[in-house]
C-alpha cells in the first residue's frame, strides 16, 4: 500500500515547522513496513495532508530570580488521511494531533535556540511515529 505525503500547511508563526514535520514524516514512512511513502506516484492509495495549528512555548521551571530554566514547547497539528479510491477522509487518533517536550534555557541565546530546535525535532519525530502507527491501524486490511 502506498501513501503520498504532502507538505502540511503552516498556520503558525513558527518558520519552517511544516518542513521539519514533513521531513520526519518522510523518514518515518520510508522505514520497512506495510505502508510505504511515495513521492512521485501517479496513483497512491492514500494521501496524508494537514496543517500545523499551533506551536506554544511556556516556562516550566523558574529560579528564585524569576528566570526560566526550563521551557515546555508543544505542537498541535491537524492531520488528514484521504483514501484516494473514493475520497473518503479517515480520522486519525487524538494522540496523533499533539506532542510536547521540555528543553533547557541558557543565558547564551544561541544555546537556547538550539535546545528549542532540537525539542521541535523530537516532537515532529514523535508525531510522525504516531501518525505512521495510526495509518497502519486505519488501513489494516483495506488494501490487502
């Protein structure tokens, strides 16, 4: 079974988050398994599309001087799986729609930025894994 993965829309102010998520999805669907991601197929069985709805950052742990030393970053997406044979939209599980991660702050802004970016990469990898698992369940037996 094949699935076309389109770039999600970015409804946030986070530049490039849709590309980071797209890269994680392509990597996840490239792994060996029943579902195979395709880039250049004229007739994939399914199409995965959607949008990144929110990226939120909040301080988690504060020092006595009211300085954040840890932040929580969360990403919320709205993935949609479409069966191309009839155009039916399949609903993905709630777990496939959001994830969060904690990262450390630093007085060095570059280190804080890199920590935040790495947290975003971990989040997109988790979301991609959850979506893959969800797609496997939703399509189980559909094209066997």
